[in-house]
C-alpha cells in the first residue's frame, strides 16, 4: 500500500503514534510516489502471473535475471 511505498522512498518514520515525515521533508513528492506505487503494483501482478505459471512472456524475466551479457 501507500505506506509501504512511502517507506521505500524514505519519507516516513515509524513511531508509537503512527507514521510521520522526517524533519526537512514536509510532504512527499506526489508524482514520484504515484509512479513508484504503479511500478510496485505492476511488479506484483507480473510476479503473481509468473508464480502461477500463467505469464504470457516468462522469457523476459529469464533475460532480466541472467543480467548483462
């Protein structure tokens, strides 16, 4: 969810009272948060398809995991 994405971007700190922004970061950069959220959701969907053996192009992941030639 959004909290996880904000944590990945370094915008939040966990405290006993919930989440808060670190000093010097008044608010998150919304376009960046939206872009990372979309990327995370797409990656989850791709991995779900891959794990279910239903991905239409599993060779793309093989290529990525093999790294540069």
